[in-house]
C-alpha cells in the first residue's frame, strides 16, 4: 500500500468506510501510484431475482477503484468529479463470488484524469469501465 497523505487517507476512509462503500462491503486491498484495487462480495440486496449481480451495482462500484487509482495524485483542495463513464458487461455477473475491481490511472492532467477499471470474477474480466474525471477545487 502506498503511503498516503492525511487528506488522502481521509478521502479513502470516506469512500470505503461510510455510506455506500460501507453498505456494499468494499475493502481496499491496494493503493499505489496509479492503481487502486478493491474487493467485495455481493449482498443479497444486490442480486437479480435469478441470482446474478445486478449490473447497476457494478456501474456504481467502479467509481471506487477509479478514485483510488487517482488518489495519490489528489491535492488537499482537489475534488475528483466523474463527468463521463463508459461501462461494458462482457460476461454474466455471478452473484456468489468475491469480486475484484482494479482501477488504473491512464493519464492525469491539471484539471482532468482518465482511468480504466477491470471487474474480475472467478479470475475472468466480466466488465470494464473507462471513467473521465474533472479535478475541481473545493470551495
């Protein structure tokens, strides 16, 4: 795990240990220069009636590893805001496995950043996302 500055650690804790991150059970297992890795096991409420993981849950959770991949570049007054997301589901999303989501920072500019996220189940990539973020300044 990368050594995070206090404001970066606080942002990580907020993303994973409160609200939606807490409810979904995500665990941050890697933070590094341009990489963020989380895991989670789907809750019963996240499943479709036929027992697969709802794709909408994946669409929301890819935000976390994307953010974590960007985290080591975030200044104290930076606020990364998603302005575009493209997600593809390429395989069925099993409901009874532990998922791994790996975010990779593709490019970071002064006011924009681009990340990729791979969603992995049973060792296979089941979904991918490309996320564009604007780096706004906190008021």
